[in-house]
C-alpha cells in the first residue's frame, strides 16, 4: 500500500465536501434510494438548486438517477453509486481525522 492510501486525509473529496452535496450523500447513504422531491424537501432546497448539486455528483459518477412514471407524473429517484458510496465514506474518514483531537506530545 502506498503512503498516500495510508493517509486518511487522502479520502477528502471536494466534490462531496460542499454542504448540500454532503447532505445529499448522507441522505442517500441512509435510504439507499430516494425520490427527488423527498430529497428536495429534506434539504429544504429549490428544485433548481438540488438539480445543480445532483448534476455535479452525477458528473463525478457518485449519483445515478432512475426515472419512471408514477401517479401519471414523471418521477426521479436518486441513489449513490458504488463509487459515490466509497467517496462519501472516504470523505467521512478524512473529516474524522481532521477533527480528531491530536495526540499530546510525550
């Protein structure tokens, strides 16, 4: 293993780090899959703002969407990809390493 992969800070991901994108990833990690409207409601974001954040996550390969008609309306469900789950979990490890108390000098 290279020294870079041993460093928990190597998992810090600027794509995930943006507060709304971090919350999107957290919600999708917890639910597995969520309808766009539910994510919008939970995060208290406008549809356009959520769409912009989801597009960034999709472009990174972290989120995928599934579209279907339900109750005569087009619905969009979001979920983390395997890559997105790994990026989110790696980012959490990095955040914990950053916020952990440092060891006092002997």
